[in-house]
């Protein structure tokens, strides 16, 4: 019986559990994406209304443009940005645990290491929301630019400088809303403790 190389490799990987570590860290993309996906309908609604009023578009034209641009932003822009941030983190030495003994250590743990948190298990209750807020900054820029490029392609008759400002402002509004996820997580953790 012929077993493909991929199947053999998968079987070998399952038979070698000793090389798997439970302290591999927290890839924040996997915590951020559910919030983005749950929020996508209200985000599209808010941005559709804002773009429609701001650019004098019909609701249907605005809805189509905002929906496509937000789907591209969520499925492509955010993950690519996160991957690049992880790459920068690892290439600049951010893959190791430096400790939380100092204020600077805590700041670095949730900024420099925000894309892939080091597993300081007793401190993740405040680290995850802090890193989530930090990641909203590069994710905002990724969303703004990817949504602007898609919108520019779909609304070619509009001046690109005005479109860029309106897409930025729409994202500012919705990213303020997205900030409620990490803040809410932090408050909930504080109440539960």
C-alpha cells in the first residue's frame, strides 16, 4: 500500500508529541479575528452610512463598496499585517521572554511582542487586552489603505483625495468601536477576579 509523503509526515508528527510545547505563546491574530468577524456587520453598516452621506452615494452603491472593501481588509489586510508584524518581532529579537520585572519590560511585552505574546500565564489577563489595543493601530492603517485601494477601484469617478479622507474617517469611527473589545475583555477580567 502506497502512503503519500504528506500522510507519512502527518503520522510522524503525531507520534512525536515531545517536540510540541504548551508555552508557545499567544498568536494575537487568533484572538483578534473573531472580534473582527463578529463586528463586521455593524462596521459595514456604520461605514456604509458614513460613506453614503459623506460622498453623496446611494446606500446600495455605498453598501457594495464598503462590503467588498471590508471583506478584503478583514480577510487579506489584517492577516498580512499581522504576519509582517510577527516577522518584524522575530527578526528583531522579540521572540524571547525578557521578563515583566520592570515597567519597560511590561511595555515591551505588549508593544514589541504584541503580535505574538510571550506566555506569561499569570499576566495574560492584562497583556491580551493591552496588546489588542496596540495592534489596533497597525490594523487601522492596513484597513484604511486596503479599503481605500478597493474603494478607489470601485468608485473611479470620485476624486481619490476626498475618498482617502472619507475612508480614513469611516475607519476611525469603527476602530474606536473595535477598541471596546479589548477594553471590555479587561473590564470583564477585572470583575471576575
